[in-house]
């Protein structure tokens, strides 16, 4: 793992929130979420092992986390386009941050600002929460 941005370019939680608030209608937001998901590099097959699988997700989600010099580097992938986009939204908030920054970030307010969760199916919403919880559990260890 490197400190390279998970998208190949830097996209912050602020960038995500600004873009989402400028879009009108769920369809436009959905398309944007899928676009962000396309920016994520796919994990190689070797990285997609069962221990890396996030439980609680309807789709397969693999999460790799590595802490170097107090900074968390996070890589993730999914077999579903919309989930890859949701992962991108989470990584914009958490990648290249310290444990303290990750735990202090108000992810619920962030999701509310994006007006996202209420448009997801209950299983997708639960999966999103499972990804966030897996990250928080890891940084809390």
C-alpha cells in the first residue's frame, strides 16, 4: 500500500458533499456515485480473500487497511457498481487520516448532508454502515 489517493486523484469529503449538493434529483446523484466508484482501482484477486470480506454487506466488499506512521491507508473494492461508489464516498472521508481523525469524523452528518442513505435500499444502507463499522473497529484496535 502507498499513500497514493484511492482514486488516482485527491477527492475529499468536502468535494463529495459540494458535488452532491449541486446535483438535483436522485438519478443525477446515483450517476455521480457510480462515476466515483469507477475511479477506484480494482483490487487484484490475491487481495480478495475471505478475511478481507466485510460482513453485513449484500454485495461482496473487500477492505484492506494499513497504518503507516499514524496514517491509515485504505483500499476497498466491491462486485457492485453502486457499492464501489459508496466505498469511494467513505474513502474520501477516511483515507490518509489518523485514527483520531477517523473516529472524530461525523459520518452520519456527512451521509445526511449527501442525502444518500434514505435513497438506498435497507440492505445497501446496512452494508454502508458495515463498511464504516469495519473501518472504525480496525482503527480502534
